[in-house]
């Protein structure tokens, strides 16, 4: 049995991430960078959501709440308290994870559809709370002052740094998923996903594991939220806690194949590129939502295990290196 | 004092419409364990049916209601066969996603046709004035119609053969199938019924407030709150949950800024889900 980190998959991820990070850098193509940055953000969201949906079998409709809260914490720390952005994003991630752990212990007592509804409720409640929270700018949000970019060598340089950091987070998401999947913790989660009662009987500490994965799936999205909104320079409640984005992340997970590791990332990338294409093509720009909806319906009806699931069924040997 | 009393009454009036919307959601959940995430879009469909019928065809507003019910039912049965049928008995994620995809398609089409600008259908209805407070005629009419429709649903569920079949399938589908009930047909009927209720509540809401293609989300979330208050799968509870929500909104308005009301609603929602997952009116299990 070779050690987990010597398997081909993690090295594949490292190589792909390096490529992903440096292609726009050396091509010096800002437009390409923006499109890839958005895709990387979605990769983070989708692969962390996959920890809940694909591993533990819990549908989290409100996963975007972590992203938004992380963004708010980071921007508040950077703008009002003049923290460096990396520290602020990291602290945002830790704080949001801690909150998620507390919430998780409460709402993870619910199962299936009830849990899914509760996550929608949590997202909406927090959105409304932020709208009324004056230190965070209420409904207008926080506008980052231009000085905040100075420590990173001015806005233009700061945007590149933000891009590289977001890609790093995407790589961490994949490696983290891989590490969890190949641990005892991960096996426990998969058991919960298949049959929670049976898992509990077999000695999996289900409430603890569920709260832990809920909290873990909050960390990287929160850090990325910080970086993303730092890059944008503005955060406001409707875009930070957009339920639509949250559900699009579920579409990405399903598109790529839930429960696999690279699948959700592929799904996120494909979905983002598809949407970019639909938005720019004249005929489709109005029907982008319609097409995304039909795509989702077709996946759910006919290929419920997603793209990677289909590849695995078609070519079983790919299972060994494409996880 | 009278002011609070008036806002309580208005809360009850509006709440009964919320209740009607939630009945559609809860009926579908109760019978087939599917949470219909296209609910909001269907409520919006009902709103635009009123717009089409009264402004473009010229029907009187309240004459649209039977049309909406029939249209909603047919549309619902269609949706059942397209998206829901294959999801019955599979993981909840699948049915949530299937109905959500319908939601995306409907909202997408709606936005393409009507954009997201607000629409308004003015309905002339004399109000009732009492002690200097006027209760709007449309609010009273909407509440009365909501009650009537809820009553008809009750008769359908408890006084007809089809209703008995629906309750049997909700109770235990396999046993119902074994007793010779065509359960698939009953499921599609129940789904159609749920969609018709959502649709007609949309029509009623459109007689009260202006609406946009995207209003559905707010009413869908309200319906979730209501169903959770009333207990998922319990139509009678949904009506009471709706009235309770209307009361909360009515009572809270004089005491706090309007923007705080959603926080109270969603806080209550999450709290009720955790503390009373079977609803706070669980005593009257339908």
C-alpha cells in the first residue's frame, strides 16, 4: 500500500493548479485572469459543498453564507481596522468556521429536506441581519478605500496577488477533499451519507462528524470570500448572500459528479465557461437561466452521478487516477 | 389600542393568503415527500395569469380564479410527469434539484418575457371603514376567497373518493397500491392540486400588492416559514401557520423597523425547525 500522498492524484492537482495560476500571468491577459478567477472561486465553493453533499449526503442550500460572511469579516478588518488582507482573510475563515461549528451542532440535528430548508433559513436570516447591521454598512455594504491596496503594491499588483491566492485556495480545496476522503474521518462521512443510522450503530460519532464537516466546508469558502470581495473592492448583502449562486454551486457539483474529488471542480469550471459563453452570445443572453435549468434537469433525470460518474462507468480504469 | 387591533385584523387577512400558498407546498410534501422548489415560480405564474387575464383579455379580476385553478392543475400534472415522477422514492437531493431546475426555467422564461420590472393590477373593491380605520376591500375579498378555497380542499380531501385515495397514498403508498389504488395517478393528481393552490394564491396576492417576476422567492420563503410553523405535510396546519405569520407581521410592524421583520421570520423559522420539526400545530394531523 503506497502512502496516500504518493498516489498520482495530488500531484496531478498540484501540476494543474500551477498551470492554472501561471497561464494568465505569463500571458499577461487581464480578461482571461478575471474569467479564471471567477471559475476558481466557483471551484472552491463547489468542492467544499461537495464535502457536505457528496460525502455526508446533506444538502446545504445556504453554503454561500460562509462566502459572504468571510467576505464581510475580511473587508471590515481591512477597511476599518487596517489589517493586512491575508491575515484578515484567514481570521475571517477561522471565525466563520467557528460560527459554522456552533450552527452545525444545532441544525444538523435535522435530516434530509428539513436540513436543506434550515440552511435556506440561515442564509436569509443572516442576510437580513447584515442588511440591518450598521458597522458593516447596512444595505449599502462596505466600499474598500483605495489605500487598502497600497501594502500589496497598488491595485494592479494586488489583483494579481488576489488571483494567485484564490487559485491556491482552489488547490487547497481539492487537496483537502482528497485528504478527507482518504482518512478515517472521510470513511465515517461516507458511511453517514449512505445510511446514517447504520453508521451510528457501527460506532461513527455522527453528530460530531457532521458538525466537523459542516465547519470544515465553511473554512476555505470564507477565506476565498475575503479574497474575492477584497479584489472586487465592494461587498453588499444581496451579492454576498445570493441564494442563486448558492444553488448554482449545487448544479456545478451535480454536473461534475458529486462524491468525487475533481468532479465538482470540473463542473464548476465547465459551468462558468458555459455561462460566460451564453452571456456573451446574443441569442442566449436572455435565456441563460433557462438553459442552466434545463441542463440541471437533464443531469438529474438521466446522469445523476454527473460527468465524472459517467466517465468512471464508461472507462472503469480511470477510477484509479481520476478521483 | 384600536390601531393594534386593526393591524391584527389585517395580519389575519393577509395571513390566510399566505396559508393558502403554503397549503400547496405542504400537500405535495405530505403526499410524496417532495419539497417543491418551483413553488415560488408557480406563485409568480399565478400573478401573471391575473395580469394577462385582466389587463390583456379584460376578464374581471375575480373571474380569473377558476381559470387559474384549472390552468395550475393541468400545468402541475404536466410538471409531475416531466420532472417529479422519476424522483419519487429517490434521495431528497434529486427531487429538490429537479423542482429547482423547473424554477430556474420558469423564472428565466418570465424574465425574458416580462423583464424584472414591477407590474400592478388595480382591483376596485370598496373597503370597510370602522372607527376611523379602513380595511381594504381587496384584502377582505382575498381572505374570504382563500378560506373558501381551503374549505373546498378540505371537502375534496375528506369527502370524496379521490381525496380518500390521496390520504391513503400519503399514509402508506405501498399499502395503497396493494388495495388497488392507482398510486401514480393519485400522485400526479396531488401534485397538480398543490400547484393549482400555489397558482391561485399567486393570483390572490397579485390583487393586493404589485409584483415582479422575482417576487416568487419572497413568497416561497414565507411558505416555508408557514409550513414549518404548521408542520410539514399538514394542510390544516398550513392555514393556521399562515395566519400566525400574518399576525406576527401585523403585530411586529408598529414596534420595529420594517427591515427587521424578515429577521424575526427567519429566526423563528430556523428555531421552529429545530425545536418543533413537526410544527407547533401538530395536534391536528391531517
